[in-house]
C-alpha cells in the first residue's frame, strides 16, 4: 500500500486535478493498492476562515458575499473538469448540497459557534475529494471515496488516536477487498466528543502520515508545488536547492523550525513505523525531490530554517541561586499553561527559554515573578541549522558562526540532539542570517 497526498495547489484547478489523475495512475502505480489524500483546493481553507471571521463579527452580508464568490469559483471549476452532462449534473448537485449547508451555517438568526466554524472548515476537503472522485468515475477509473470522519479521530488533547485510526481504517478498507484506489480527505477528523474537528492548518500532511502508519504503507508521498525540502527558505534567499535525502530526525527539526513544506507533526507517525516519506513536485514529477528515511545518507549540514514569532523569557533567580528544584519549578509553570518551550539555555543565575505560543504569557510571567525576575523579548526568530552534526567532526561551529558574523545572536543551543544547532536572533536580522548561512555553509 502507498499513500499519496496532494496539497492545495496540486488540486487547485480543473487542470491540476486532471494532472493528479495521471500521477496516481501511472503504469507502475495502477496495479498497486493506494490511498490518495487530498487537501482543499488552494485558497479554499483561507476563504472558509474569512467567512468564519465575518460570521463571528456578525457581518452577515459580507459573509454571504464571500460564499457567493466561492461558489462561483467552484461552479467554474466543475464546468471545466467534466465532459459529460451526467457528471456535470452530479457535480452541480454536490455544490447545491454543500453550499446549501454552508449558507445554513451562516444564518443570521443563529449564533455562530466554534463547532459551526469547524464544520465549515471541513468543507474544502469534502468538496475537493468528492469532485475528484466524480472525475475518476467519469473517466472510468474505479475508486472508493473513504470518509475521513469515519476513521480519523483525535483525543481530548488533540492528539491522534492511533489505535482507533488503525482499527477503523482497517474496517473501512476491508469493505472493498478488491478495490485498489481509495480517495480520502486530509485535515479533517472527529474529536473525542464525536464532533467534526481538524488537525490544524496544513494538517493534510499529517493525515497522510497517520494513514500511512495505520496501514503500514510501504511509502508516503507528499506531492506539493516545490521539488522537495530545500536547503534554505526560498522566500528569503535568492538561491536554494532541494536536499536529496534527510533522516526522520532532521526532517522533523526542519518542519518544526519553519520549513513550510511539511506540517510539523508529519514525521512522527512515519518514523514510528519506519516508513519512508517522499516529497515530490506535482509540476515536475520527474524530479527526485526529497526522501526522508531512518538514517541520514551522509554526515553533513543539510539545511537551515527559521521560525518567527518567538518570545524569549529570561528568568533570573532571586533567591535560590543554583538550588536544585529551580528548573522544575520553572518548567512546571509552563506545563500548567500548556505552553511548550523550544529552546533553553542556562547560566549560573539565569535560565532563558523561548516559546511561540504567548496565549498565557501574562499568567506565566506572574507565576515566575514569585521567585525570579523576568525579562521578556518579543519579535525574535530561531534560526536552526540541521544535519548530521556528529560532535566528533570538528569545524561546524566555526563554519556556522563565521557565516553569522554580522548578526547579533541572543541564545545558542546545541547538543540536545546531534541534528541541530539553534540560534535565537532578532527577526529583523533573519534575512542577513539566512543569507550568510547560505553563502558560508552551502556556497550559494
Ligand atoms: N486545507 C487545509 C489548510 O489549508 C489543510 C491542508 O491543506 O493541509 O490548512
Ligand atoms: Mg501544506
């Protein structure tokens, strides 16, 4: 079994959907069992978020306008996607039903709610998969549409329930023992209350990996609009190149620390079952992309990434210099407020940590101030250098820091894993840092 996931731009138009049909039905793939996971058409989830915002703000005419524009786009797409009148009619009925439902969620008389928002956000994937499956049907390609809401579930901490997913998916697949091609929605799931929920923005990658792990797939392919994971952020530096191979740990660090190509949790399920993840480009399917496997192919610096909106908290101990239990007290406060820490450095009298979720910053600071003095710096970025940085190999530090000679570095972290060196800088220095590293480490 293979799992192939196609992102928003890969299904972003009638033309692109036709392309996906070709990619999943090559001579080689045609004879294999495969599950295709689709995102919403590009722009759709953003539009659904906008509609929700308007509804929360009680801007009903504006919400209605956005819904109408969105529907027009979909009407245009189905006009281009299908040839036969029969398919056009089926697709039109599908849009009637789905947009009817969207309008019912947007009713002026009824208060908009978080649950309604989540039901609305699921529409993108429900539309793209149904439209695509209808397209396959029109073209005589046999396939089964699996409803992700039947098997994808998260618990009360928003963590996927792997056992449930595995069992339910097995039941669903066993209903069609002879079928080779399955289509399903990324991103959407149910929660522990049985309500519609989702795996957070960009979550279709995560869906694909969870599905891959659940069925013990031989490979998980993530198809996007770029030829793999790049060595640096293409939006910021001029020249970047795809990295041919990464280990699970390297890829996980890069995804977590800012590489936009992958949802940060994608690697975890694949790694647990040792399933290779291949990142491929829909626009250039012949290119090799990036393959992510258990071991790194070579010991080297592979890539850099940056994560913004980081807040640094400097905690200076007032009473208990170096006392044991101090770190526990500090970390317990972050745990209490469900705030995860990215970087930590310590000195004789201070601990500095970084966080990206500042929803509970005020309470955290209040509690920390009971036994320490606090300084907070916002608008920072973590720059992360990733590779197989085995400590026996000398010279990495010099290469990294000489590349950053013009940048003021606020924190440095290395040694937690042999895969990354992280540095905290002011976001305004990010461009200089990434460009410097591109020149110094990759000679680009
Ligand atoms: N459609 C969702 C989003 O835009 C999930 C995804 O595409 O991965 O965030
Ligand atoms: Mg994505």
